C-alpha cells in the first residue's frame, strides 16, 4: 500500500465518520461569532504554497494582532478555541488537505513561508522532499508547545532560536527514517496523546532537545 493510498483512505474515512463532530464544532464556533475555518498559507512539497485549514480558535484577523506563534494564554484565543486547541480538534479540517494531496497523515509539520526562509537550502531540500503532515515527531514532543512559549518573555524569539531548530532536526530525522510502520507508530502515539497517554518517548528517541543528536532505535 503506497503512502498516498493510505493517506487517501484514512482521510476519506475520517471525514465520513467525523462529519457529525465537524458539524457540532462548526455550530459552536458560529454561535461564538465569526467564520468557522482559519486559513493560512504554508509551505508544502518542493516549496509549493498551499492553504492549510483549521477550525478557527482565535479572533478574526488574529494574525494582524500579534506574532505568528501562539502562547497558551494568548488573549487572541477564543473561549471555544481554548478547548479546541487543548483537545487538538482544531486540527481536524487538515484531513481535507490530506484528501486533496497537499498533506499526509504523517510528515513534517508545514511551516509558514517566513520560517521556512530561515532554514538552510540543504534543510529545505530535505524536509520539503515529502508532503507535510498532520502529526510527526515534533507534534508528539511539543504537544504542550503553547504552555512552553507562555513562560517566555518573547515567545517569537524563543520559537525561532530554540524550538524551531529542534523541530527541524526532528523533521529531518523523520524524512530519513520514513516508512509505513513508523507512520503507524506515530499515528498510534498521537492517538494516545489525545486520550492522555504520554507519547514523548517516541520523539525523544530521535532527538534530544537542542543538540541535534540522532539516536538509534
């Protein structure tokens, strides 16, 4: 089974079975006032720009009111948005991007063009050689990224200088190790994280914070 066929089947089944949940979340967001979806340009396969979709968890035009990164207590996050972010349900519309071929279920998380421009050419060529994904090593390791950034005086600076380089190492490790069974492990670990089971171990085996060391296993 090819990765694309796997992505197509998973996204189609997900969209069908989760349709009632999509409807409930959409109604909740509309009642809270504003558009249901948040759209943003991200960098995909071979540098192609595409639009990523999420359930809107922040006020309208939030990107014009603050930094690109979001800390836990960011005042731009809506009442419903806090719940969506905590449960990761805001990410569900990305199944549409997977179905359309812009993303995969598992792969390096797609970054905004500005952050990708800070990568070296070699890193861009490697990471962007595969489709970006909904989940990966970095998603598992930084499941509490917003809480981490909330402790910083300058979340944007911490993200660019510390978090992003570490994520980049994880992205590269995933591309180098990528295979079907690894994707299954990451998917299961992600589901475990959602229901409250720790999944950092899988990510930690691939990259210790800030040292870029690749471990076996």
